């Protein structure tokens, strides 16, 4: 199982990318496609080629940029649908593991789970 800290965001670039690009080319795509995100934040930025059989993950690793590259010998990665045309696709670590494992995220259903919101957040300083 892939373990990614909950503070790390996983952002998938929805459009296909020429994966001959390396650090500088992918860094440029990050700054254009994810303007609100800092490249050196430690977040994972995912890029797929047109055939969806290769993936590159660009991330900051303590003192420099690192690229993780994966090529499938058969099959392709199934890209989840994005909520809107301008919104980036953000994945959870479990979804990334399923994507890399060949599971179709469109057909996978997650059971209802607790999600912390402002409405149900407890104020520790307030007594009732």
C-alpha cells in the first residue's frame, strides 16, 4: 500500500503531457496548471501521456525535485472525471494506489465516511 501523509495533496494534470519533459518542463506545467500550488510544497503532481500507459510524478523531496516514472507493459491508467473543466483533479492516497493498481476509479464506490467540516468542528475553548 502506498503511504502518503494526509498533509500532502495529490494533484493530477487532466490533459495529456509529452513525458519527454523532465524537471524544468514539468515544473512549468505545474506553475501554469496549478497556479495556487507551490512546487516546493511537497505535494505530488501527476502527469499522464496521451495513451495513458505512462505516468510521471513530480515532487519536492527534502532538498531537491524528484521524478517517479512508471510505464505499463499492458493496459492503461483510468483517469477520474474532474468536477469542472477548470478544476484540477485531486486524489486521495487510496485513489492514487487504486489508479496505479489498475482499478477504474469511476466504478469504485467509497462507502460513507465522516468528513470534518466547519459545521461539526468542535471549539475546544468554548464551553456549553
